[in-house]
């Protein structure tokens, strides 16, 4: 008997590839979110370090208005960058949600084909067993006929 061949195998392969590509796209977005969060942490650390540096200058008495002004501008710039990164993360998270929905849909489409393949395989195996049984019955009938002659 010939080997089982799923009639929609190429479609199933395409669906698997689509799903893998969608999963990679989602992973890339999550990676970008992670990087942005690390950048926020870095900006916060820099701001804290600057605040500590300014408090040390104040304690030592080397406190100049120009230094304070520059420091304040630097910290404000860091705050703007942090806000910008939070907005970027918000956009990325919306994008990730959309990509996740697409991934779920592609996974469903792939599973439908896999279930269809499974049913076709079961039907093939059932028919193969039925054909084998029929063949064995014919052989048994021929042997019986020979023995009775």
C-alpha cells in the first residue's frame, strides 16, 4: 500500500512558517520593550547620580549657580528622555498586543489543518486495515477452496 500523503501538506507548511514568523515578530517587539525599560533604568540611575553629586557639592560648599543650572538642565533632559521612553513602551505594548492577536489567529489556522491531517491519517489507517483484512480474507478463502478440492 502506498504511503500516506496529506493533500494540504504545502498549505500546512506555509501556515507553520507564517506562525513562526509572527512569533519572531512578537519576540522582537518584546525585546525592544525590554531595551527601552533598561534605558529608563539607566536614565534614572544617571539622574540619581547627578542628584547625589549636587548634594555632595552643596555639603562641601562649592555650590555655584551655574553648576546648579547645568545640573538642573541635565536632570530635566533625563526626565524628558524617560517620558519619551515610556511613550515608546506604550506604543510597543500596543503593537505587541496586535501581534499577539495575529499570532493566536495564525496558530488557530495551523491547528485546524493539523486536525484535518490527523483525521485524514486516521481514515487512511482505517482503510489500510480494512484493505489488509479484506486481502487476508481472500487469501484464507483461496486456501480453504484449495483444501476442499
